[in-house]
C-alpha cells in the first residue's frame, strides 16, 4: 500500500451522503421569520441567534430600515461565525456586513473597521467587509492598509484604495 503524504491529503466530506432528517417529534413546526412583520426591537432581538435563511433576511431588513440600533446585533451575528470563512463565503457575515454598510453612521463604521482589523472576517468574506468599510468611509491605518492593498483578491485591493491614504509605502 501507498501512504499519502501531507500534500496528498484530501479532507473527507463526512456528511455529504447523510439523508435529510425529519424534525424531532417533540419540536414544534419550523416557522420562518417574516422580517417585515417585526417591530424594530423584535428584529434586533432576533438577529444574533437567527438561523441561515432568517439571519440573511433579518440583516437585509435591518439595512433596509437603516436601524442604527441594530449594529451591535449585526456584529454579534458576525462574531458567531469567526473562523468559518477562511475558505468559503459565510452568508450570515456577508448579509450583516452589507446591512452595516447600508445603515451607515459612526457605530457601523467602527464595527466594520474593528471586525476587519481583528480578523473576525476572513477569506472570501473579507471582500464584503472591505467594500462595506469603503462605503462607510473607514480609513485604515497605513500599516494595516498596505497588506490589504497587496491582497490576492482584486476586489479587496480595489475596495481598500478608498480606505487608505497615500503614503510613500
């Protein structure tokens, strides 16, 4: 037999063949949240723990309403998925970042900037974060902007251009 080296290793998809399971008999029927029917407070309260489809719809609704008070809940939603976006898009993070970009204001700007600098958003999600930062008028410190300007993803580089100030570097 041939042993595989570290470079030959392929991650197995353990759940690819798993059939869809029926919900537990003691759980109630799964109901989708209708964001348009929620009050501002209910919408904000539902954001941090929402499931995939609901989270995206709730974030979009918060952005559409321009709910500045929703910024902490949108940040909490992004924090739930730290480390999951290294090699794939996390729709909840992207929806939250787009909502923060639509909401605007100092709280949204500060939140997006901190999530980028602290590495809360990574991989393909970084492009959505830098685009939101650009839309919000965030200015990155030179030592942080330079690596973004050299990023392998052209959309990250392009969006960073408006968030960096010209310097010799």
